[in-house]
C-alpha cells in the first residue's frame, strides 16, 4: 500500500504554496520551493499533507543534517548564497509550535541551541559513533518524525536508518531526502526495507518534480505501523 498515489504526487507539485512552503522559504531551506540563491526540492508541499493534522501536537522531531557551509565537507550548503545553518530546524520549530526539535551534524561549527532546539554531533559513516551519540543525547527520546538530510549517499542513509529507526514511535514517519532516482533500486533490494514492508510498515519512494534539482528531488518515506526493532550488530 502506498502513502500517496502517483496522481496525488503530481497534483501536490502543481498546487499553490502551503504554509510550510512559506515558512521554509523564509528561512532559506531548500526543502521549500525557493532556497537561498536556488529553487528548492518541493518537499514542503508533500510534508504539509503528511503533517498538517498533527501540526499542533507536542511532537519530537529529529533532523540529521543542519546545513554546513564548509565547502570542504560533502553535501554542504556553501553553494547556496546567504544560507545560514539551521534553516530547516528553525522552520520546523515555527511550523510545529509545540514540538521540540533535535538536529545533528558532522560539522561541529553548525551546532547550536535555542528555545525548543537541541543539536549534537554525529558521523553518519560510523555506526559506532551514531549509536554512541544516540545514547548520549537522545537515549530516552521517542520521535514522531525523523528526517535524514545529511550525507547524501544511499548506503550511508541506510546505515543511519538502521541506527535510528528504533527511536521512531509506532505511527511515526522516517524520511530520507535528496535521493538520486537510481537509489530506488538499491532501496528495493535492501533486506532491511523489505522486512519492514513484510511487517506492515508503509514504504514509498517518491520522485518530486523540481526543475532546478532534477537529479536529487526524490525521497523515501516510511510510516512505522508495527512494533519492529532493527538489530544492529556492534563490534
């Protein structure tokens, strides 16, 4: 079962700006329809339909990737003129007025804290570091929403997913952003993802039309329906 039909996705892209589009555009996040110096990925049109009904709930939201502007680091935002790290975190804070927002990033220069926002270090290439930082910072937190907008490598995204999925509530949503269309094959061949489908979780690879980001405006959405634990082998 899909979360959205193909027709619904096509119509979402064509529709007018949502409140989340306007918020993310204001902060300069490329999740929206216009980022700083570029057009966005259109994710905000999709997300508004996913989250509008729970917008005022007391949510816990985690986003991997704060938006480094260090040009030496992979998946950085240095190309986006005027961009400031934390744009999406502040956008989520405004969109979800009663939520607590967590963020994590490899670039420690992006880390900050303010009312209803906490950030911490993570290295998505290292399972040991991910699990250690989970224990240190979010051990007892169950999340309603987890979004991976960090390092844009499918294998790394699946590793991060395996380490964080147990922190997602039943009924929660996990999203991996900025995927190349070719990543769908790798994801479909993942035994971990297929296991989630077997136990009833809703899994959908969505390709959003974004003319300025044609190559990487895909995302994976997982709606957790079952009390499933992913076992991560530790050394």
